[in-house]
């Protein structure tokens, strides 16, 4: 799933399966991490991975999503359920807020806004060669 996410996201770095696998394992096992998977008819069809951090500006815990991807054929009700599970986990962990990133896709932005998330900042990336 991470390979497919990487392919469609436009991330300008070569995908590395071994590295992605190690990262996934950290999100599955880490006590301050979350790894939700969507299984439909026995096949993995989505993933939402997140972690907890403390804000550098205030002593509050924040949940931050690393990857959120659902196969296009399952983007109906499933993504909202995954977001709701993410929010519930963040609340249980004592987080003051939960964050998401959208990779400049207006459809994703609208989905996040309908789910109650508001734009807080834009990130920019410059490739250094």
C-alpha cells in the first residue's frame, strides 16, 4: 500500500521497500504510534499511520498522521471511519489536536474539511541537488 501511495503522491524520492517496511513495523509496534489498516474481502485496501509528539510551543500532545491512503475503489465510507478511529485514538492518548496532510489534492482537502479538520499551514519542499 505504501508503494502505491508513494507512486500516486508525487513524492520526488525513489521508493525503498525495506525502509518502508521498517517504518511500518515501528508504527505497528510503537507505544506512541498508530497503524490502522483497512481490510476489504481479505485484501488490504487502506492504511492510516500516525504518531504522537509534543508541541515545541506549548506543553500539549499532538497526533500527526504520517500516511493516509485508501485504494480508490474503497474511498466511500471507509476513509471517514478510519479518520474517526484516528481521532478516538488521539483523544484516548490525551492529544489536544490531530493533524493530517493532503499533498495538494483539492479533493482530499475538501474531505478533511468535511470531517472537521481545518487548514493550519502549508508546507513547501525544495529538492536539493
